[in-house]
DNA sequence: AATAGATGTGAGATCGATCTCACATCGTCT
DNA sequence: AGACGATGTGAGATCGATCTCACATCTATT
């Protein structure tokens, strides 16, 4: 036999009052007699009444849910952020809807549309594309709070939380150059992705500053998964004159590169030096330990959620841009080189 | 200026028809004249009409959202599962709400309640506790589809997807015993958690079969995070007579153990042998590579989502129990021992 | 020609909670 | 005594989409 959840009407009937009074008693607003209030409470308890958030949301226009559209929750970077957002959302009585764009603009757009029609209260998005973002501008136009993380979208004027990608990448590549490397590979994500662009631009800036001509053959593009990165690394290092050092733009790719090197019998740092963007759990357990550019992952989700909830509670200041520093953590995966 | 999303009423007004007709045209049911239908379509387009899923859900009783309550999305195991569920849900036009129980029963209960009041269509839950599950039984009583993953809850008769935890653990420990180990440590999660119980019971069964008396000092309990596992490992191996081998019940704990061993100057497999439950990306990159019990993670989320959507599409068969095998993957983290 | 059926449309109820408004019934103050 | 404010309650509108029902037309069939 199927029990149906109790409605306010049921509670009101049981307590012998009108729906209006029942609502007043349960939400404690307006005038309600003590005795009546208790009768209603008792009735609600007895029926196991838990309002219908759908109806409430329809009435007041907003569903206490935060939408979160990320690249891929399997990336520990995003997983951490999603987790932190969920924790803060929970504290504020909100739930979290998660969608993976899988770095597809079309998917991001359709996800966003489907969430928008849920009258969700606000969004935290890591936009796939830096340029095509009419959908995000649409949010702003409808006054739906939006916080961008990890990436920027042109023409979308809203809060965002970033890290210093370009600086981090430049530091890494400068370090490789200082260690004598001239053929520095770049294992990067799709160029539509903001972080990928910025990190590449840091890479290029460092090369340019050292007077090293850019070389397309030094650059390999891959989706951000371990498996794809393995392939991309193999492609890169199967050339006649492969790089002597590699910079990878995220931790999954770093791990992919490591696995690829192992399978190719390439030893780090003897044959190839490696620096990865974004630290990871086992970076210190590999032998050698992996030198990385670290970003304060644990801050990003929290900062974004805080910005979003500030907006939700009515704060109406101009958009804030939070930018975290990145840090080069030198470990053992880079060796000195003295060729050309 | 704030644009409000267009409603059906707006569309109807613009097309000069009634709401009923507009609805018919947009959802193509009932009789609508060709010309009228086109007028409505045009009006909808012009206004950028996208129904209000809240109102639709209120009307027909269900919101096309799947709720997913896991231990912690930061665990790659759960992240993978969440990802796979999200993909399948998206294909079916559903969104995914994610909540972390953080292995707290109270949080699981309150999350579930808050999601239930959203009239969500179905749930996939990795229950924190094997015993206290009135909340889950409540779902069943209200006929809300529920699929349990990774764990079982007593008295809750519904679809579930598990792996052979006990068998996997036993295989691991039997292997350690066969390699001459008698003092085998267990780094496990909270005993309320089903997988932890089962894996422990596999551990105990293997010891018993070999005539080795269980020893509480060989067991350390930790939350399933890298950090906690580091501490727990250090505690375990700071004893006067520490284990000669360690079995860890999940990959985060395995990684924690690795980091702990490094910090304590304990070398694997020379000083201590190690087997972890659940494979992980870099298990083959460490030196030595880590021997693990692997489970088909990529199957679990998909299987669970499939079961759930079968229910949602009305399938009314008795609950299915899917159980995947686990496999011992021997790599290099176990060495032969010939003491007592 | 009459009637059954097909086709097309609108009015209004419904989902569940909330909120405004109107209407009581008190007590208290001049 | 009259009046005003405080207190308590209910009827009904509202949020947006859907669906039933009733009412038109129009076609085809006997």
C-alpha cells in the first residue's frame, strides 16, 4: 500500500483549523493562539508532515538549490570544489545539483537551460568556453546570481574565483629554462578552455622571455583524463626530437604523463623533466617526487560558495574577482640539462 | 532591468489563444489546428519560453531529478560513480542532486528528508549505516524508487549493486598469509559502514582459516581520507611489535598508508607489505607498484542508474541484487616473509 | 436530412503552500 | 459607552502548467 506524503491540508483538517492557520502555526508568523499552534504542531508530527518544497518554491519563485556545472567531477580538482560547495550549501539549507559539461559548450548550455527552468536560486559554473557565453549573459539579464570559478567568460560581468594560471605556468617554465631546458613540451587541454589558454600563455611568455622560439611540435592537446593524457604524451615523445622537459596543465594529465613515461621506458628526471599544474595526493610518493605548481584548491569552492550566498542574501555590490596565487613546489622531477 | 522568464500565459496571450491550446501546441497532444500550432510555436520562440519545471512537477507529482547520497565525492570511487550516474541521468532528461552524508547517519537522514520533500523521482544511496535505516524503509513505503550501492541496509528490500567485499578482502589476506605473513594489519573505516564490516570479515575469515588469532592491536580505524589514514597508519606502526603487512580497505587509505610509510622511513615491500582494496590511478607508478584488490568501479554507477531508470519507467519486478566480482591484482608491494 | 463522429478550442479545476484581505472577538482607554 | 488597537482565524487568490469537461464546428454516413 502506498502512503502519500501528508499535505498542509491534511494537517489543517486533523487540527480542525484552516490551511492558513496551519501554515501560520508551522512557520510561526502572524498571530496564532498558543493552543491552536500546539494542536497544529501535534497534527503535523502525527502525520509526519514535511512541506512540499516544490509548491513552496513555485509560490515564492525560488527553489533553495544551487546549481553547479563543472567540467568533470572525476577530476579531483573539481571534486574537491564540488564537495566544499555542497558543505556550505547544506549549512544554508540548500541542496546541490551537479552537472558535468564534459567541456562541451552545447552540453553546458542545455544543462544550464534545464536547471534554469527549475527556478534554481543561483549557479556556480566553470565555463567551458571563454567566448561563447550568451547563455551566461542570459542568466545575468534575468538577475540569477552566478559565480564563475576557475575560468572567466568574456562579457559576463559577475563574481568569479580564479587562480593565477599564467603566473603559475610561467614560473614552472622559467624554472625549467633555468635548469637548462630549451625543448619544453606542453601537454594541454582544449584551447577553448580558459585555464588552458592562460597556462599556455604563461608557457609562451616564459619561452619568449628566454628567447626560445615557440614550436608547435612541442605541444600536445588532450582531454583532461588520465587515459587521453597517456596517448597524448606518447604522441609527443614518439617524435624524432622530443622535448627534454614537459609541463602538464592539470593533475590528471600529469598522472597520464607519468604512466606514459613508464610505459615508454622514459625515466624521470633522467630522460625527461616534468612539472605539473595542480598538486595531487601521490605527487610526493612517486620516485622521484613530482614538482608541481600548486593552487589552493580548498579555498576555491568555499570562496565561490561564499560569494554566491552573499548574493542570495541580497548583497548588491559590484562583482568581485577573487584571484588566488599559485606556488611552484620544487620536488625531484626536474633535472639540470646542458645541451641546447 | 530584470527580465522575467516567459510563462505559458505570456505565450498564449501573444498567440491569441487560451493557455490550454498553447499547452497542447507545445506538448503536442490532443487536437490543435496546424495554423494555431505554428502561431504558438512562433510566440514561444519569440519569448524564449521554457516551461517552468517546478510547476510541471507540482502538477504531475514528480520532479525529473535523481537524488544521490554518497559518502564523499572526493573519494575517486564515489566520484566515478556519481559521474556515471549523471551521464545516464542526463540521457534520460534528468538532473542529479548530490549530497554527501560524510558517513554521518544524521546527515544522511536529513539530506534524504530534504530531497524527499522535493518530490524527486528516485534515489541512489550508499547508506552510511547497515542497521538504522527507518528513513530508507520510509522511502520504500512511499513507493519511491531506491537503489543502494556499494552497501546494504538490513530490512530495506530494494535493488542494490555491490561488489564481493568479503571475498576480495579474503583473497588479499590469504595471499599475504601465503607469503608468510602472520602479523597482518588492517586499516579500516568505521565499523558502521557495510563495506568496512565485510572487508573486515574477509580479513578475519582468512586469518581464522590459517589459524591466526585475531589481535586488536593489528587493527586501526580511520575515516576515509588520506590525512586521517596517515595518522592511523602511524599509530599502527608505532607499536613495539608492528604488523609486517597491511591491508587497507579503500584507495584513499592506501594512499594515506603510503605517505605514512614514507614519513616513517618504512620501505615497501622490504619492511612492510601492502595490499589495498580498490585500485587507483597511480598504483602502477609508485615504486614498487601496489598490489590491490580491484573492483569494477565503472560498472557500479551505470548498473545502479540502469536499475533506477527501469523502476522509473514502471518496471515492477522484485528487487534485483547485482554483485560484481573483485580481483586480486598482484604487483610489487608484497614480499615473502619467513619469521613467525 | 439527420446524426454520429472527428476536430478544434476555451473555461476552470487541480497540484500544495503562502499571503493578503476581511472579519471576528477581545481588552483597554478616554 | 464608544472606539481603537491587539489578537486570532478563515476564504480565496496566487504561483505556472496540465488536464478534464463542455461546447462548438465540420465532415461523413445512412
